[in-house]
C-alpha cells in the first residue's frame, strides 16, 4: 500500500539569523553571524546584516550556535535494495552479492517504493538533499515509475538512472523500448523541478559489443547521461587496470559519462578519464570493504571530477557523510601522505562537486543567492564540535550525523529538531523490518532462501608503498 495522499510540507519563506554559514561559494566563503533569506524555495540573500523586520509570513529561525552549510549530494545509490540491510551479514552465503541475487527477483512494486522511501528518509536525517537513484533492477516499466514516485513523494532532489534487471544475462539487452517511452510518462510539470533521468549501463566488459553499442547509442540518442560501474576484478592480474582506455578508444567516455568506483584504474585509465572529461563517483566505505583503495589523490591530481556516494544500505552501511569524509582523509594520509584531500576539499566533493557531477551546479551545492534552498543546520554547541575552530575542519574531523538539526530541500523543511517532518517518511522507517521479513518469506517459500554463495573472495588492490615517518609529539 502506498501513501493515500501527499504529505510533503509546503515550501516556506525562511529567514535564518545569526548563523555561521559555510557557504561553499568561492566568492562568499564563510560568513559569520549571517542572515540567509529564502523566498519561494530560492535563496534570496546571504549577508552579514540582520534584517530590520521579517517579511510577512516568513518563518524566522534563530541560528545562534548553529552552522549552516549546503546539504549533501550523493551521486550513486542503489535505493531499490535498501530493505536487504540486515539480511546481508558475514555468515556463509550471506554476502551482499549473494543476497541481492537471491532476493532481487522477489521485489514487488511496494518493495521498490518503500525501499526507496526508507533510504531517502535516512538520507534526509544525514543531511543529504540530492540522490542519484542508480537502479540496476528495473524489472518492468512499473518498477521504474514507482521509483520516480518515491523520489517525488520524498521531496528529495536527484536523478533516476534506468538500468537492466538485476543479474540479467549478458546477452539480454535492457528494455530500450520502455526507456524511449519512460521520460514521456513523466513530463517536466510532474517532476516539480526536482528530478531528471539517466541510464545505468553495464558496459563492454559485462555485455557483448553489439548490446553495449546499442544501449550506449540509445542513451546518447535520447540525450540521457550515462553511468557505469567499473568495480570488480575476479582475477588478480585484472586489478592492474579498469580498461577505461578501451572505452576512450571506442568513444564511450565523455562529459556525459559517470564512472563508478574505478578503484583499479591504472595511470593510463586515469589519464583517459581526465582527457575526456569523464566524471567519477567514489563510494569510500563500500570500496574499502569489498574492492580496494579509492584513488582520491590520483584522480584529483589528474583533474578528474570526483564526487561521493553511499552505494547501498544493504552492504550494510549508513549514509553518514561526516564519517565518510574523515575516513577518506585518514586513509589518504596513510596511503599517500597527500595534502590534496583537505577537509574543505572533501566538503566541496560532498556538495558543490556532487552538484556539478549531476549537472546541477547552477541549482544547488552551495549557499548562494539564486540557488535553490538546499541546506542543513548543524548544532555547533555539541561537545564533539567544541572548543570551536575552523568549521570545515571541525565538521569533517569531529562531525556526526546526529549533530544535524534541520534539513531544508527546495525550501521545504524535511527535518526539524532532528525529527523527520513527513509522516510517510517515518512510516518508511518503522515498517522496514516487516517489509524485509515479508520479502524473505516469499523467497523462502520459493526455495530461493537462504541463498547460495556465488562469488569468490575479492582480491583487494594493494596499497601504494608508504614511507614510515617518526613523529615526535
């Protein structure tokens, strides 16, 4: 059962007063004791001056003791399998891929809808306002449609990328006929300015050349941005390269393409990405657990656009952006000793760079006049953020998702006082156990549960040689 009626809060005219704003705007920088004015979902002004009087009907939020920053942008997230969290474990046959293959075919329309709503509700609590819904289990046109409906009902900005069904045979094309009709079912006036569409493709290493060419060509014919995984290597010798140079040679890379993971990219691969303007979405937590070391320093030094993502809740993991950012900083310091991945650079990756990845650089990603009002407020009076210092350093190195008290998306307050404002979002969370249990029960009745393991252990990409340094404290 889907919600009987929309329960999105109305957009509010807002005035945030006395807030310390980390705007991520290169011209505005950080503004102390700022006043941020929001009108009809748009940031109207960011000043260091207090308003003389509040406009009629505006809601005034006292920002004393709070930090404001643009809300986070997640550029690769498999919302459809969020209900698998808890079913995946360290037990034999319960790894992510085995469970996903076992339960993927048993998702019905309600599962797809509520899995997406559950993940998006958790995203809001973590300060994430924009999500790229990377759907690699589109089993019917209706599956795609309920995902779009879930994103719109949640009020979260983003992109829906239409993919094949999970574990489809390599020689089976995705539903290109429905892909051609899909966007027509969702005209712009129904998307509220919040959503656009892309295509999630398997690429030449997972499909025969003729299918890859057909899918890639159709996406470009329709003008849809392309995203592709470049993640697993089942043989140790393959871990030396992602084969992205081949994609460049075949004209399959470009500014309309996002590559996900690329943890095994060789130096020529990285050069190919940079030369073609191809973007990369990194999922540090899942990559470190199952693939290898994400190549932040190498990609950034080469000038490759890099953004950040959660990947999946089913691994299992959680979309705590602050934890992800400090993990990246610590791993890069240990792996390369590089200083390119600073706290402020990491915040930029989670905000403005993510916006550019999804073609939303003029819409969101920073707190600046003219952009849509996507922002979050952090309680800077919590013990982990005191005594205060540089706000970017404090947020990355000490911040917690539980410090977030307010999240505004497109002028709508979706989190207030640390509580989700939508009853349907709260219902998505409270019903998650029952929906997961029903899904498993259907698979068990059909003999598909418990699953059988099908993947060998992954060879991890070796760490770069490091120099041991003695530090006197």
